[in-house]
């Protein structure tokens, strides 16, 4: 099965790469991640000076990570003289150098990173909503390298398409959508303070709960700017998730939180699962998914009612308990749908753990 993907002229062996973060925070971690078969590596964000990071700085829930990390805790000089030379000497995996944050930082960093970077991921974090400054940072980066430039987007920009357009107009090949969502808070009730966070008490959230926002952001940018390349990021946890991002318009996909919640081997597993997932959905390659247009939403003004397969139903009661229209009940030991109440919303079908409910969503 052909898993290769073209990302602005770089041929990656598969579409999965890590999101910038602690898993790629030095040469040892980068080399280990490369051994898992990733299509590309992305460094922890490099800035001229080391970040001062308050600890503790990461907490995890069942499927969410909240963090108050900043950029790399090592200065650019350590990356340039130690981590990147050692990584490049050990692995062939293309490296996206994640770099922040200002025009001046681009001038300092890009010439020194040129021997190691296959592409750049530019983080205009502190000016994310000021599109004039974003344009100037991207234009500066463009003037310093011929290599692909991707600009990483905040999760909650007021105008994601406008942001992406400014990046494209100033010479970026693409955007990475999205970074962690915030500011958020985690409260330590016992001690009456934020559990972790910035001095203001804020954290940024990532993992599966942000996937719907990431998909929508990728989709709206692709629709408006079809020639701009997009790397999808946010909440990926399976091979199916990778295909979803490609179908809505991404050329490749990044993942971080799932590897921090369920183990780094998840990278290897997802890559290994891709061929079966492609076959299951009728595709013969990654490029074929990318070339496929997302169909229109099916919107019916009349309800389709849930059909229950009573032989498969395990009587878990979830559908009866949760139905927001009070349409489901038990009649003679079986789930019964009262069609006079049922709105055909789809919640029961989406939540049935044994998939015995059909007919609303599919
Ligand atoms: C602990 C942690 C540290 C992160 N550090 C960076 C960083 O240095 N630079 C950056 O651009 N994004 C950083 N991110 C954001 C991730 O790269 C990614 O965009 C985000 O987590 C969403 O993807 P995910 O849901 O797969 O984790 C960090 C995320 C986490 C959880």
C-alpha cells in the first residue's frame, strides 16, 4: 500500500508526524521518534533563548492534555551545535524545524538551521491575531530560505482563513492547523488555586476534544485557499483520524497528545493501521484520499427513525437513558422507539456501544 504523501515537494514515507512538543525536545527523543517510522519529525519550538518553564506544567485527563509549557527549554545554540547535528547524523527522516517568534528571531535562526531543516514551521505566537505582523514574519522567513515554510495557527483565531491568506501572500507554502486550545484552566479545589498554569493561571488543551475544531479549520481554509498546503493537527488518535484530516484537505497530519496519553508506540501503531483503514474506506493510497473531495452534508428535514437490531442489543440502556426527546423506552424487555416523539437526531446511534442502532446517521 502506498502511504507516501507529497508535502510541498517533500516526499514523506507516510503522512504522520509528531506535533511540536516535549517528545521532540532533544536529539535522543527525536532519534527515538524517528525509529517509530514517522514520515517527518518536528522539533520542539526553537527560539534564540531558552524558555523558562514553571513546573509542574502538564496534566492529563482521560483523553485530554493540559499544559503550560513554552518553547524549548534549550537555547537555539544547543539545537544548532548539538541536537540537530546528532539527529541528522543518525536518521534520514526529514526535519521540520519549529521556530519562533519574531522577524528578528527568523533572521537569527533560519540561516543557522538551514543545514538541518527540510522545512520550517513558523510560530508567530505572540502576534497571532495581528495579521500585519504575521505577514512581516512570514515574508522575513521567506527571504531567508528556499525551503517549504508552514505557519502554525492558533486554535481560536477570529479569522482563520484571513490568517492563512496572509501567510500564503507572504510566501508560505502552507499552514499547520491547529495548536493547543486556550487559555483554559484546571482548578485545584482542595488548595483553592489553579492546579498548574502560567502565573495568570492558564493552560492550553489538546487531544481528541479539539479534533472537531481542527477538522473544521482545515476544511474552511482548504475551501477558501485550495492551493495552500495544510498540515492537520489536533486530537488525532487513530488511522481513521489521519484519513479524516486528509479528506478535509490536509497533506499530512501531526499528533502529540495521544502519544502522551496512550504511549509513544501509538505512532507506530497508527502508521501500521493505515493500510487497513485505507482499504476499509475504499482507497488505494494516501494521495487518493487527498485527491478526493469531501461530499456535501446530508441534511433531511424529515426524520429517519432508529432501527434497533434486538439480537445485537446488549440492553445497556444508554439510548433510553440519554434520548433528549424522551422517545425511547423498554417495552416487553426490548428498546422501543416512539416515532411520535423521536426527532431523528442521531444521538442514540452514535452512542450505542454495540452498534445495534442504525438508520439515522448512515
Ligand atoms: C506539552 C505540550 C507542549 C507543546 N509544545 C509546543 C511547542 O513547543 N510548539 C508548538 O508549536 N506547539 C506545541 N504544542 C502543541 C502541539 O504541537 C499540538 O499543536 C497540539 O498539542 C495539538 O495536537 P494534539 O491534539 O495531537 O496534541 C505543545 C503541546 C503540548 C501538549
